[in-house]
């Protein structure tokens, strides 16, 4: 198991200690770090998917308003 040392503002440390006073603080911090890593991975994946979708926008077929209206009308019949 690794040891990590970092500095935080005093008010954050005080609030953390009060909030998690009856819990294993190392376990809480480890879980928060896991969540932060997972969130960063999700954000990276979302950005990549958005990039892919917007790149493909110019290449996908387009329909005119008249064509769309005709399909909607036909579907209602």
C-alpha cells in the first residue's frame, strides 16, 4: 500500500475531520480518489464520443424539410 502526502486548506481539513470523525479517513480518501479517477475517465470518454459524433455530422445524409414532412405524413396514415 502506498502513502500519499498532500496539503489542503485548514478549513477543508477541519470540515473533513468533523464529517468523517467516526470513519477510517484513509479509506474515505481512497474511495474519493477512486471516484475522481472514474469521473476523469468518464469525462475523457464523453469528450471523445462528442468529438466523434460532431466529426461525423458533416458526413451524414441530410433530408430537406419537405422530405421530413412527407415521411411524417406517410407514417401517420
